[in-house]
């Protein structure tokens, strides 16, 4: 399993997610920066956590820079970052 992975774009209407392994814990720590954090911060964090748990990812620090992404985009980016973290090596072309 890789130590770090990321997914997403840093542009309007998207979200950039970075995962980093944490030692000696099974927690998912989320650091969220969002222009809609007051209204939707809890929902974004819940969606991130749910998507990562569904992929079997725990013991990570999630850094998310949200620019107004919808839930399905948040989930897709989190799942992509999780899959990239689980990859052992480069796949054949």
C-alpha cells in the first residue's frame, strides 16, 4: 500500500483530495478547506469518510480542497484516491 495518493483538480466546481498514511491508528482524519464549509462541511466530511470506508481505507489523513463539488464528485474523487493508494505498483499498459 502506498504512503500517499491524490485525485481531483484544483479548479472551480471540483475537489482535490490527498490521502496520507498515519502510523498506529485506524482513524480517518479530515482536514477540509471549502468555500461552502459553513453549509455543507459536515456532509462533505461524511461523504469522504463513507467512500473511504467502503474501499477499506483507514488510518489516513485526508486533505480536501473543495471548490463547490457535488456529492457524486466528492465520492468519485475519494474512491479514486483510495484505489490509487491501494495500488502496489504500475500496471501494464
